[in-house]
C-alpha cells in the first residue's frame, strides 16, 4: 500500500512537471498566433469573446505569479467556469461548421454544372481509379478512413429506407458498449446532419444569419455567378470557424495545463521545473496583455531561453512515463474506493482528466453504465425519427448532402472489396448528372490529398 501511494505521489509530481512545460509551450504558441494575426483581434464577434477568455487566463496566470498559494483558491474556483465556457463555444462552432459543410458540399458540386467537358465520363474507369485510391494502403485503419471519405463524396443513390437501415445497423454496434460511447455516436450523427440547435448568442450572429439565408437558396435555379458568390461566402465562413476552433483548442490546452499546475500546487509541485517555467509564462502573459491592449511590444525573452533549453529532450520521455504510470491510478482506485473518494484521490483523478489528450473532455467522473436493449432501441428510434423529419419537404439535392454527411460518420459497413466496388459502380451509374459525378470524384481526390498531407 505504501509503495502504491508513493507511486501515485510521484505520478502527480510528473503531472505537475509536464503541465508546467505544456503551459509554457502552449501559451507561447497561442500568444504568437495572436501576435501574428492567426487568432483573434480581427473584429469577429466570436474571436472577440475568445480574446476575452484569453485575457482572463492571462489575468489568472499573473495573479498566480504574484500571489502564489494565496491565489490558489480563487483561481481554482474561476478556472472550471472559464473552461466550461470555452468548451461550450467549441461545441457551437462545431454545430455551425457541420451545417456549413452540407452547403459547401452542395456548392462544390453545383460549380461543375457550369463547365464543359471534352470527353464523356467513364463510369468503369473512374470506379477503378477510386478503388485503387481506397485500397492503396495495407493499413486497415487507413483504408477505412479512405472509405469514409469516399462515402462522404460519391453521389448518394440510396433509397431513404436503405439509408435508415445503415444508420440503424451502425447503432446496433453499440449494444455492447457503455452509454457514454452511445451518446457520443448519437451526437456525431445528429451534428453531421445539422440537427443540433444553433446558439442564439450574439457571438454567432453572423453564422446564424448565413445559415438562415442558405436554407432559402434554390440550387436548381442558381446562376454561375450566384454559385461562385455563395461558394466563396461559405468557404470564408468555414475558414473563419476553423480558425476559431484552433484558437479555442489552443486556449483550452493552456487552461488545462494551468489548472493542473494550480491544482497540484499544494504538495505535489516540481519546484525545479516551476523555477524555469514560471518566469517564462509570466513574460508571455505580460506580452499577451500588451497585445490585447493594442500594443505590439517586444517580448521579454530573457527567461524564455532557459525554459525552452530545460524542456529540450524532456517532454517526450516524460509523457511516455506518465501514460505508463496512469494505469496505477485506475488499479489503485479500483482496489481502494476509500482512496478514490479522498481529497488526494479526487485530485489525482482530476489531474488525469485535465492531462488527457482530449482538450474538451468532461472533468466530472463519468459512471460507466452499459447499454441495455431498451436504451439502444430508444436512442436508435429517436435518431431515425429526427432524420426522417429533417428530410421531409427538402430537395433531393439537400437530402443527399445530408445523407453523405451522415454516412461519413458511420462505422464502415462493407464486408468485402467486392461490396465496396459494387457501391462505387452503383453510385456512379445511377447518377445521371455527369457534372455531379465529376465534382464528386474531384472532391474525393482533393480530400484524400488533404488527409495524406496531415
């Protein structure tokens, strides 16, 4: 028991060291992004809100640097609220991004209807090219990713009943999972179909107005100029939301690291690492304050050099050690419920969640509840009903875009190479609009290139 407790204590000290280094690196990268114009400071209402959150974090860092442990309680009270606000903002950015993705899909294809082509589209040859691209890799995970990209881009020529059968089949896979995994899958499907409620917060007003206007566009009556204008508008909005996502993610990484540092301050701090990192984060915070005040002053880099030199060669092995030692927390808590519910146990489990690779992971402990047949059937039926209602009264063009977005989120449902081949051929042969097929194949290739570059 004593050995296990020592291991837990050592892990918490490693968390503190890793959190300090993460905070220094992430805060520097984030602040450079603000300085260079990548994030915030451009008049966008959403990014202005994130600027305010960034300023709040800098204020807490300055408070901690100046008051130390005396500031601990008030910072620990403030950080969960700040973190929750940033999480809510990121979730809403995803809601609007998914809605715009459907229209981006539509305009990308409509663009090809205004072009002329020298030779006819060869279904068989194009199908072979697609299959070669899909099965180029021997890695099954890579192949599945390529199949999902293919499903998201090929013309959807499924009946609604077949589409709903595929969704229902995907839900059945979660019959042996916990309710958290099932809820996560439901969320992805509903969000991909643009069925989540859009925020009425003023920060999202420009995106909300855009989606309202887009819902009134008649894709059958578009002129080429209108198509190009809408395509540019949607693309600009999608790029803006992508930047906002990066800004919020970078900020949340900083919040998580700083939260961990303050949490472990009482008894588990790595004094050596803190000695190098605290002056560096303080200098970056001062620089960030100047930026928010409109002053692009020189960054006092005297403390940054020693901090980054200290980090060199330490981050990767420390991260690997933490991942290995984290298993001791789970085993210890499982064998000793009293420790799990103690202040020390709650602290180490919270630090573990903060240090996870998921920036927006919930911090409250999620009780593991397995899915039973009743829950699975209810969740499945509710989502199918939502999808059915959403497709009523909409154009075939829009509904096919929604189906494509949902298909990309489903676990791969093909059982063989032949089934994939048949799907591709069916999709191309049953699409009478040559321009739609050309657009789909071109977008498939572009997305594959983008995935390979990441």
